[in-house]
């Protein structure tokens, strides 16, 4: 018989892949004090469930069916500051973890992490502490010791969150119209983002932007695959 909600911590899973949601729900369901109170695939649906079910913690991916996880983190942090948030994603920690933490997330973990590590991350955050990998923790400590800025110095990492999202979608081969449709923005707005990205990255043309974006996406995809093989 399925466990019924009672005194357990209520968890909302936000991910656009049904298989991932089922796996996380099964993992969490094994814990006596954790209860999956709902699931969502996109931003608006997640915000509706949060208002109705008041979860204690949201487990959220960065890629959603509509909107994106980073945008959701910002919305939740502003509207429901009592809700804890753990980003669970395949996106590169070096690029996205600090953005998520600055946006209001309380932790960041890779989807390839072992099940017990995910549970540890959830419990750590529910206890009021942040959760990050040892590697990210060491980078943050080194940055404080060395007096470095919280923003990395590479041009891509200096892009705003929305600019980075547009840049990544361009690198995935989407046209301006397709990017606009996916982000629910006008093509004119996306063209403006493209021009700003070109300026920040010192790129001279749209073709150069596309090549640079594709190369960047491929490099980070290959790096992630290499990490998974190790």
C-alpha cells in the first residue's frame, strides 16, 4: 500500500522526464519521513502545485517542458521563501551550480549521483544547511581565500542567466524563431539577446555566434560524457 502523507516532509518533483520522476519518487518513497506530494513537468504547473500543496522541498531539473528550472528557482525564492530547493540536473556544475545558488536554490546535485547521495542532499537541505559537491565546495572556499569574484572570468560565464539559456539553445541548433517559441518570447527579443551575446563574446556575425555556441555545447556535452565514463 502506498504511504499516505502525515508528518513526513513533503517533496515536489519537477522534471519533464516521466522516467526520472518515477525513479526519484520510488527512491524517496523508501524513506519513512519523506513523502512525494506531487509532480510537475513545467514552471506554471509547479507554481500552481506549490500554492496548493505547500511542499517543504522541491527537487527540480533545469530543463523543463516549459520555462526552465533556474527561472522556477527565482520565482519560488521570491514568492515562497520557506520552500527549500535542490537542483538535480545533468547540466554542468561548473557553469550552473553557482547561478542556481545565487538564484535561491539550497543545493545542487548531478542526476548521475547515487541514490543515497540524493537522499543525503535532501536531508541536508531540510535540516537548514546547503548541499553542494566536494568539488564545488572547495572552489568556493578557494575563491574566498583568494579574494576572487563570485563570477567566473570566462566570457560565456559572464553572460546573464537568460543570455546563457539563449546561447545554449542556439548551440543546440535552434533557429531564432524556435528559441523564441521555446522561451515564449518574441523573435525580436531573441534577436536583441543574440546581439548582446555577440557583443559580450566579441563575435562579429550571426554565423560566428552559431558556430561558437555549437562548439561550446559540444565541448560541455563531451566533458559530461567523459565524467560519466570515469
